């Protein structure tokens, strides 16, 4: 699954032409910033952040992803194994910026994850995260929009991979962040990048009419 996902995410419509362009725009200038890439996967964001002048530390729960990320960034960044929602192996106020792309909905304890992000961020630092848009999950799965439900999907990557994630209303996700001490600076419902227009025109058309992802920029006051 690890190498298959890496190949997929490098140029997939949702990863390469939707999530990454939107998140990188919300991150703004990262030069000279010490950045924690949380649930870093195969290191695509870590590599991009390094290229933009950041000092990067990353982690992922998957040993396969940790290995892929280490191979991608070499000795330019430290990549550790750790899990969202559990205590992180760094001291308080260690980072200027935390990035968590398309992963918070996989954490069993989102409040604990936000609390740890808040702890390791310096005062005035920011957390930028992307996640599945709650209305998209509700439309696909049905039931009450306000339910907090553990869902299961099957991805086509690697011949079919089962993934679990939490579906919850926007108010629940935002409360987990603000109850941990964050202020919401920006909320983005991204449009697809222009690069998607020719590469994946059918996705470009649909994502210009309905958002599938959501990006938040949160600040530690």
C-alpha cells in the first residue's frame, strides 16, 4: 500500500491538484520556520516544505510511510514514527508551524490530537490542516449530518485498501480545535487548481461546483 499510495498521491486529482495547492497557499511563507509535518505519509509535503526553505520534522504511524518519507527527504529532515491523538515525542513550544494534511479525520481522539498540536506549537504559531468536507461525507453516507460516526471506505489504491475515518459536523471539529486553545484564523473551501483543468477535466468541473475538502488555519494565541 505504501509505494502504491506514493505513486497515486504524486499526481492524483485530489492530492496533487486539489489538496496540496490549497494547503500550500494557506501555509504562506515558510522560510526559516520550524515545521512539524504531522501524519506526513510518503513525505510529499515535507519535500515541498524543504524546497521552500523550512526546517522540517515529520511523523507518521505507518512504518512503511516513515520509510518512504525518509527515503524521499534523506538527511534534510527528521522523520519519526508516532500516532495522531497520542503524546508526541517533542517538548512544548518546539515548532513555529504544524501541518496536518488529510489525516485528522483518521485520529480516534481528535481532541487529544489538537491538544498535542497546541502543546508543541510556540505562542503565536499556527496549525494548518485539511480534511474531508463534512457535507461531502454526509451526502455520501446519509443519516444525520450531526452524528459523529466511524465510517469505512475502500480506496482503489493498491488493489483495494480499507480505510477508517470519523465523520463529524463542522461544529464538532471546530470545537475540538477551539477547546484546545486555538483561534480560527481562516476557513477555506478550496477550488481545484488550474492544473486540474486539462489533466482531470471531469474532476475540475465537479469540484468547481461542490467542495470535497476543507482547509483550516488555526493560531495558538
